[in-house]
C-alpha cells in the first residue's frame, strides 16, 4: 500500500500545485488501498496528454495499481456470441 502511495505521488511530481495539489492531499490522506483506487480517474485525467513523459507516468500508475489490485480471477468458461 505504501509503495502504491509513493507511485501515485511520483506520478504527480512534474505537475504544478494548481494542477495536482488536491490529488497530492488526497493521496497523502489515503488510509486504505481502496482510497487510492477511487482516485484513479482523477489521476489519469491529470496525467492526460500525448506527451511521452505523461504516457510513461500513466503506465507507471497502471503497473502500481496492478500490484495491489491484480486480476486474479480464473478465466471464465463463457464466451462472446
């Protein structure tokens, strides 16, 4: 959980206080992993754009989320029509 918080904060490091101040406060105040999960949409919005650095930070965020919220469900027997 602490590593995921650090990943969130690292992803925001290049953004100005005006762009990411609220998000930084929310990340620092997060008490459970689900608190960070709920912040993923505003995080991706703050990191939007085609800039390679922002793309790298979005990828870093996805990888961090995957470490805590991995898709461990077994494959379903259902298939699309």
